């Protein structure tokens, strides 16, 4: 496979967000540099691979190859810009011309641009419902743009400190637990400390998101339960309301049902009789289960027979049984 074919195949595998304007130019520029470098085309953009010398014996052949590869670099740039941005470079003949045009149009430069970026970086506050990844990305992009205009004006300590300060007020307990004692004299340790703090911020954000999801699920369940309870109460009220106009099938009166009727044959009446029978059953556990009263003679009701015992004071007594 030839080198030009490899370049064409590799170019189709690189997908990035298109250039839309000044807001994402810095990130787009870095990604495009990596893509063009991977395709061995960045030399045509920064002119490190200039036009071939016209005094060479195979000048025409080298010129054709250079023009072909430079055109590939230009195509890769055009394919990764938004339609509104394409109007700025559609008339460019070389990749270097297009690259420089985009830089002069969208790259923030000068004192005014620097002041604007610093104002954005140091005054921006993260919203309560904002995604932490998007917030970090935005803050980091401003940081990189500032250092691009004024190299070395901000350090990594400035970056991570500003990021912590931009967190919402609800994060105060977390931010107060952070130690800002960085090892500035050791670049490797400093990089690890900044990376660890950034990881802590991400972990805290994920923990808060998980807790919010659980709270939302609980509220949703509670609302569903309340709705069902309300429906049950409504049904009960409708049922009670219907009773006021219902006619009892036992006594014929309006305002209650047969199960609640106190008249003979009604549910409440039967319930009263059962209570009476229950009281009688409880009395059967006593020593004289069927005794009704006792005078000189003893009267007992036993199994449907009336037993009368006449007592005249003698040792023997006459007993009579009467059936009824």
C-alpha cells in the first residue's frame, strides 16, 4: 500500500468536533495538530516542509507530490470546520494559508483578549445543576488560552486553586477540607497533587449525583403512594355518599344498608343477639350453669325440662320433673 493511500485511510478515522468559532478554537487547534502530525501532513501547514527547489533535476515530480500532499492537508482542515467557518478558508490555495487565516480570525490575542479571558476564568462560578466535567473543561480551556497569549502567566497551582474556588456554595464543607499546601519545588509531585485533587472533585461530584438520583426516586415513590391513598379515600367518600341515598333491604328505610340495620333481621341486630348468646355461654362456665333463681324450692332449666324440687326442711325432698 502506498503512502498516499495510508494517509487517506488514516484521515477518515479521525473524528473531532468541528471548529465553530473562538469558543472552541484552542481545543480544535490542538486536536488538528495531532491529526495532521499523525498523517505526516503538519509539515505542510507550518511550512517546515517547503516547496521543492526548482533547481533540482526532478523538480516537476517533487512539486506534484508536494502539491498533492498539501492538498490533502487542506482537505483535512476543511472537513473539520463548521459551515459558517468554511467561508473564511474556501478560497485558500494551500494548507498553510488556511491554517493562518483561521488563527488570525478566531485565536484570541492582545491585551483586550487576555483581560477578557482572565475575567472569565477568575469570576466564573459553577451552577448547582451543571455537570462537573463540562465545568472543568471550560475552566481548563480558558487557562490554556491565557497561557497561549501570555506564556507562563498562570501555573498549575493557579489553575486548581481557581477551580476549587469556582465550586458552588453547597460544596463549602468539601472545599474547607482541602489542603492547598503544594510541593512547588518538585514538578512531578506537584503534578500528582494537582491530579489527585482533581480526582477528588470528580468523585465528590459523582457521589452528589448518586445521592440526588436516590432522593428523586424516593420522592417519586412517595408521590405515587400518596396518589393511591387519595384515590382510596375518594372511593370511600363516594361509597359513604352513596349510602345516604340507599334503601335498606331489611327494614326499607333510607340511610343505611342491611348489614348495618338494627331492626330484626339486620346485620347489627344479629350482632347484638350473638353478643347476648356469647354472654350466656360465658356464664355456663360457672358452678351452677342453668340456675335462674333459688327460693325454698329450686328451679332449674335443663335440656328443655323444668325441674322443681320442693323443700320442706326434712331430710328427704320430693322432686317433680315437668316437660314443656
